[in-house]
C-alpha cells in the first residue's frame, strides 16, 4: 500500500502546472476558460435533459444533436460579450457571481429561442421539455461559478496570492459629494481592493434619493444611520469645487461621528482632471480652519516684482519658501534666495528651478527670459556679505522673512533671538538703504502686540527700527511692515505636532484649555504680504485679517475625531487618544492680538488693514539700540529685559521667566555687574508714546 507521502510528487507536479497557467498571458487563459465553460454547459444541459426524461439522454437524431450542441456555443459567446472573461478568475467576487448568473440566464433564453425556431418542438415524440429551459441555466450557473471557486482554491493551495483576501478586508466607505469629482473617485475606488463604496452623500436636495453610477444619493442627515447600519469606517470627502465653508460644514457634521475622514486636494491639484485613490489624504487643519480666499489683485502682485531683482531672506522657511514660489509666478528678472540653513536653501533652490522648468514646458512658445536664481548662504547678521549680495544682483525689492520665531526657545536664548530678529533687521535695513533698494517689506508677527515674550519684543523693536527709518525719509528705500498670526502647517506649527502625536497614538499635548490663536494658510499669507508691500507709502504697519480666532483645545479634539478616534477623557474613559494640558510655556499668552491701538483703518484690499503705530525719534532709538548692543555683549539678562521694558510698549516690567542658558553661560553666579550693563539700567530713555 502506498504511503501518503508517495503522492507528493503528484502534488508538486500539479502546483507547477497551476503556476504555469497563472504565468500565461490573457489570451491563452481565456481560451482555456472558454473550452472549460463549453464543457460545463454541455454537461449542465445533458444533466437537465436526463433528469427531466428520467433516463440517460442521447440525442435521437442529427437535428436534436445540433440544437443541443448549439447551447454551449451560445453560452460561451454570451460570456465573451458580457465581459465575463475579463474578470480575474481567482478574484471573481460577488460582482463576478452576479455576472455569471446573468450571462447563463441570457444564454439559456437565446438557446430557447433557437429551439423554438428550429422546429424540434413540433415533433411530440422528440420535443425538448420546457422545464429544461429552467433547469439548464440553474445547473450551468452553478457549475461555472463552482469552477471559478475551485480554480481559486487550487491556486491558493499552490501558493498563489489571492486578491480576494484583500477584498474581504475592504472598508465600507461613503463618498461625500456626488459631483463629477465624486464620480471619478467612485471609478477609482471600484478598481481598488481596499474600498467598498456603498453610497453618496450630498447637500443638493434634487439629488436625494437618486442613483448615481449605481449608488444611491443620501441626504447628510442620514449619515449616522448609514454609518451604523453599513459599518462604515471611512467617509471620503469629494468636494474640491465647493466653497470652503461648505467643506467645513460637512466636516462639522462628520466630526461628531466615529469615522475617519479623508479628502481630495483642490481640483487644480488633481492632474488631468482624473482622481486616483492615491490623491486621498487625511483631513488637514486647513480644511478645518481655512476660509474662502479673496482673489488677489494681479497688479499688486506684480508691481514690485515683475521684471525686477528681488531678494527673499529666510527663503527656506515656511513663509519664505512660499514667497519664492509666488514671486516666480510674477516673472522677476532675478530672484536672490538668502538663508543661513544650507539644507533649506538647497531645497528651495531646487524647488525654484523645478518650478521654472515646469513653467517653461507649459509655455514653450513664450519668448520671455527666465528669471535668474541666485542662492546665497549667509546670515542676515553679516552686513558686509548681505551688501555684496544686494549690489551684485542689483536688488530692488527685499522681503525680509528671516527670523527666529519659537517663543520658548527665544525666551531661553535671548541674545541669539535679539541679534537675529532686531539687530540683523537694522543691519539689513541699513544695507538696503546704502545700496538703493526701492522697497523693503518686513514680515512681522501678532506676538509683537503688547509682547509678553522676548521673541515678540524683538519683532516689535525691529518694527520700530523700520518705522524710524521711514520717518526720516533720508534715502530712497521705502520701508513697510506686515503683521499676521500663525500660519497653518509651518515648520513649528502646533498642527504638525498634533498630527505626529495622533499618529503615535497620543497623548496630544495642549498648553491650556482656553488658549486661543489666529491661523492663516501659508499661500494666503504670502500673497497678502506681497500685495500689502505693494500698497505701502512708507512706515505703515499692515495687519492681515486673520478671521476668527481658534481655540487650540477644540482644534486638537477635531483632529483626533476626524481620523476616526475618540478623545479619552472623564466623559469617555475608553477613548483612544488622551489630551494632556502642559501649561503655558515661557513667554506664551492665552490670547494674541493683531492691533497695538484702536487706529486701524481699511485699505483697498478687504483682507488688509493699516495701523499707524507709535515709534521713537531717531536719537532715542539710537540710544535704545546702543543700550541693547551692550546688554547683548554682556549677556546680561536683566539688562536686556530693562531695555525692552522701557522701549517696547506692553512688555512686562518684570521678568516672568527663568534666566536663559546664554545669560547663565556668560555671567556665572557671583560675577559683578558690568559697567555697560549698569549704564543700561540707568540711561534715561522713554518708551514710545501713543
């Protein structure tokens, strides 16, 4: 008696045969399937005839033989016509089973028509029973479907990976938005094994209850029921053409439901008008907080850029890099990228070159000269190097975005922060004036308003430097400042921090339950900076309309819920991600302001205001800067604080944080106060008056 393992050679041989079959191209595979189906349909018809007649059926004459033989031919032809052979055999799924049933049923009807037309029914002795027309498609569909399932099982035993495994794990999804983009997304999902779309949700009443591409369109109020009844795990937002406030309304509805929400980018970012599954992305803070942008004024955008030589300091930063991208669209003669960080400078230079190449390809017939890109690795504190860069490239417009902006870090590193934010701005302004630069636009911050931090005070003092220079009007350079709040998804943004923490499973850290901040998208902020700078006459502080302030705690909770997670707190102890409140960091406040006084006035642009801020006379400002230089040179934290509290309106009269590392390193405990520092504390200069 043969042992079981003696048959292993047969199993190995069968595996090799199956693997070779899988490796064939589609036409030999279809031929094999067609022959197999013809045999199975022939057997199904013979079985139906035998069971109905109660005997082993044999065709009584040639006419019957031809009629019986036509059935499998009609069946295979119908399969080809309905596309059954275009389905992957081992991935037949429910859709394939339905197609088999329809195809066999249609083939049986066509065969029944042939039987009727052939005249065999007129011979009572050899008439084909009518019940065979019912039994034949039942047996035929069962055999064809069983053949596909058997093939899948055999291939699985042979070690072939079956996509049906992935399909079984497909996520039930709803598509929010039954527009053209929603239809394109549905088409892409139907070619994916990871998603199973079950319906559309749309805000248009005329669409409710209608069917689009085979899926029903529901009203938004049905979302909770649909999600619970169909075990929906994800909602895909396909509303790129809708106004932003409509997207936000949809997100507010979805935030209350325990589902993950993913969205498509703006329609202009979907290449060639075709949506792919890879275009889907998690909902970002810009979807939650953004607003409908006001179309920019083309004249303002181009006024100080087109055909001119432009410099961007801090070109590799969040705002600086976006300024670079938008400036290039206005066709400058030359664009100078200045940054102290080599890696960031390299990245923005490559991005700028790629943008130029893409523009050149898109406008092949345009004869305009391409801008020259000049990358300068330098600090704005290096006055001599900055002067050489300005003169060598005949710079006419400067956008000064280089700054240290992280409040807690600057609070502990006051010397570095003030040198980079205040002293370097004064140095750059002097270089611009000496070199005949036409326009100098300074990027400021809302933290400069009644600043509680050294970072905010450094930016306010830099504003005062430029205000004083503008008031003197000694040179040809026009100085102006643009002040705005936080930008979404910048390098130091709380949004990035929240996203990383959520991906790691929490906890999400929030400084305070009541902390409020203003947010604006980076592209909108950069466009408004350029337009505000073009409107300047000299010395203005422009304020960008930041919209409504946002509670950071609410932002964190929304970001957690929109990835399908629940906040873990006292009300939901079994939630997924906890929020921890860490307390305000050094120099931070609960609220931020954009106005120093109440004298802001509108401008020609609905998103830009103009504020006339207090400043210092030139002589008094010179004393302040001299005193600050001495305090910085001495590394005296107390002297630095004294200068700022006397010169900057709103800066606290007493230090609120511990000494910074740079001060501790420069002045060990017990060291006597330097003469320079003592002079700083006694020198009689006053704050700027209102």
